[in-house]
């Protein structure tokens, strides 16, 4: 019988990937609230500002979705170092969308942190809830 080598699974990697996917649009909108940028520049700045904790291989899919939704707009085209750079900015609809995403993110993370802070204190005795 041929044995297959099992890959080492990092359980935290799955969570990181899911969190990145869930927050990418909010992050793009946040970055463009700061100043107009091109897509690659945003990814580089996020990595720099988070000291490498957040790394995105690509933000292009999120940018395309946000553009299609009317949340981003092209504000300038430049040729820099022989490369075309398309600078993006956030629209007023994008500002509103960001605020909605940010509020939802805050509700979710606050509830989760509040619950996790009660670790070990939820059920002091079998069948008794800590209220």
C-alpha cells in the first residue's frame, strides 16, 4: 500500500486567509480614504504599515468589484518609470460603503472579543449559565 505524505496544516493560516478575504474591500476603501493610490501601491503600503502582518498577493479583484459597484473611480493616469499607473480614489458611495463595512466589522469583533473574554466563566457549574 502506498502511503501519501500528509501536508503540515497550519490551522491559523485558514483563519488568516478567511479574515483577509472578509476584510479586503474595507481595507482598500480605508487606504483610498487616506489618498489616491494605484493598486500595487496599496498592497505595498498595507504590508509596510502593518510591518508585514498583512500581505496581499493581489488586491485587483477587490478593486474591480469596488469599481463596478461605483465605490472607486480613476482619478489620474501617469507614466512612472516606464509603467502606466492608474490612481484610484474613493467615491461618496464608497465612503458610505466603507462606513457600513467598518460598523459591521466593529459589531462583529466587539461581540467576539466580549465572548472570548468570558473564557472559563460562562458555565461555572454543569448546567448553570453565568448571566
